[in-house]
C-alpha cells in the first residue's frame, strides 16, 4: 500500500482568530478565579456554605484544569512559514499563511528536520554565552519549533572527487538554490527532507559528471564540464528535481562552484595543457609564415624585382621560414658576392 502524501491530498486549514480566542479565554479564566474567590467568601460567612463550596469547586476546576487548554491551541506563523499538524497521530491539516491563529488544543506540529541543518552547514563562530552552566550557543533552540520554512535556501555540499567520462579524477563542488513548496510531502514522504536533498544532490552530481569529460583538446564541438557549464547546470538541476519531487521541494538553480583536476594528476594535466597551447601557437605561426612567404614570392615575381630559379626560391623560402618561425631574433648575414 502506498501511504505517500500527494499534492492534492494536502489540506490547507483556515483557523480562527487567535487574538479573539486569547481575549475570551483570559476573561473566562479571570472570571473563574473571581468565582472561586467569591465562593471562599461565602463559605467564610457560613450562611450559604453549599453554594460557596459549589462556586469554589467549579471555579477552581475550570481555572486549574480547563481554562488553560485554549492557550495550547494558539499558533503564531511568520511570513513564508508553514505548520503541518496532526491530531492523535493522524494528519489534521497545514497552515501556510502568516498570522495569529486558534486551533484545536490537542493538535501537534510535525517537522522531522526541526533543528537539523543540511549535512554540510558550517556553524558561525560566536562568543560563549552561558546561563546556569548551560552553553546557550550549543543549545539548538530551533529544535522546539515545528514550523517549516518556505523561504529560498542555499545548499553547498563538500567538494567531491569524481571520475569524468575519460576516467580522470576531478574535484567538483556545486551550490543548489531550493525551497519547500509542499510542506506536507516534505514532512510525511521522507524522513528528513534536508538530509534527503543533500544526499540526492551528491548522487545527481556523480551521475552527470561521469557523462562528460573535463576538457577536450582539439575538438571544440564536444560538450565538456569546463566549456559547457551552463548546459551541465541545467541537466544537474533537472536531475536533482526529479529526485526531490517526492519531498515537496523545488530546485530553482544548480551551479558548479568549483572544478579542477584532482591533485594527483593536476601537474600532468597542466603539462598537457601547456603542450597543447604550444602546438596551437606553433601551428598559427607556421600558417602565418607560409602566407607571408607566398606573398613575398608573388610580389617579387609581379614587380620583376629579381628572377629566381627553383634553387634560389627554395633557399629564400628556407631563410624566411627560419626567420619567421624562430624563437629568437634572426642574425643577418650580409653576402656581398654571388651565391655560387
């Protein structure tokens, strides 16, 4: 049997005005206390002892056992907060709007992820504050709150070492922008929706990275992790969204924040990149030199400056190529006589 809560099963509550209930409850509680006091006065007078006892008992029972129950049903929600409620273990409803509300005093809020951050949330350094020997910094007061935040949040997991399509180990990190859009599914369909999102992000990252190489040399049309970051980010977002749909989470954006070769092969890959850059530069230099030699020979022939046979042309081409493709400046040799 599938017990998962689907989107259409979410029941949004429209509770009553909490301020009105607070005022009425307070007035009734004060009235009960006043009745109890009046009953005590009647008992002391002795004339109407039975009435005094009745008033004293009725007022005391209400003030001590019944009058405080409505206070338990008062709930306060701020903007972009939700509260999923259960009544004796059964789903009761969800409040998704801000305000001060009065509810059934026996309903309880449910949030398995209360007080728990994502797996890689770093704590901020704060000065030590203690009260009665208790470290207030270490006390997680959000644990007592069962409200679910509907605000946009950011998840940044630790960097992972993953093999790309070519088997090269790379270190990659991502940041995911997300929010809860269905708090009922977030509470009942997964154990802890924050940890669930963190694990699914790591899994999706591994699935995507292994499909692409880190970089290619000489093939600009192939998609790579370094050159196709926008497309990789879109695929990563779709992959994560398909996994966290069950938890009522919407992924707004997923971006690569760190991408590098693993330390054990980083030096070798740097040499490869340098060699590839040198080859590309040499190729460009040679292509330019050949064009300049062709232009020089064409100008000399067109203007009848000098007539060169094949042997002299070969020598001229050789000299020009050495001059144009050399790493250092050419050292000219002046020949005042004939070549032969």
